[in-house]
C-alpha cells in the first residue's frame, strides 16, 4: 500500500501540471487580423471583437498594432459606447462609426495612463475601431468619412 502512495501522488502532480499548462492565457485575446477593410482609401486588416467579453478586454495585454491593423468592435445595438485603456501598454486612436459605417467620433493618442477615463463618441455608434496611435492623422480622417468591410 505504501508503494502506491508515491505513484498516486506523482499521477496527481502530473495531472495538475497538465491542467495548469493548458489553461487559457488571461492577459489578452489572440485576435486574427484576417478581415479586409478599407478606410479613406487605405487597406486595413481587421480583427473582430463582437462578444461582450472581447469588447470589455479589447487590446488589453495585446502587442502594439501596426499601422495596417485594427480591432473593430461590433456592438449589439447603436448607442454611446465608451472605450477605456484598462491594462493597455500602448497608445491608440479610436474611431466610432454609425450603422452606415460613417465616422461619428474620434479620439487621437488615447494613452494607457488615462485609465480610468472612458472616451465616448459625440453621436451614437454601432462600431468602434482601435488602431495604432497616429492612424487618424496619417490617414487624414474626418467626421463623415467611411469604413468598408464585410463580415
């Protein structure tokens, strides 16, 4: 009987180590930037955040974006949807779009140090796009501009 205890204990430890090593990472979501979009004539690769948990987490814990990537938030209903910088490690630009995909709000160079501030659009939106800081300026975006993408 005493010879079985170390074997059972070793088996329990191995199972525990397997479960811990296969647990999902808590830092951030792994997004696939595989949706093609077009904003102000410039191609952009988009990842989608359409689930409540994804929208709440956003790019927290994610690597900085390139100037050709963006995370598009798809909201369940048009409204005044806020964006925060909780657990972010890099600045972003945020662009809000209405249901016709027209720009209704923008926030440039939104810094991680701004948390717990929440940025809001000036009009109701159906989408929000997080892009690298400087994207708005380098692409001459203005209110009324459009984004094109197909889900």
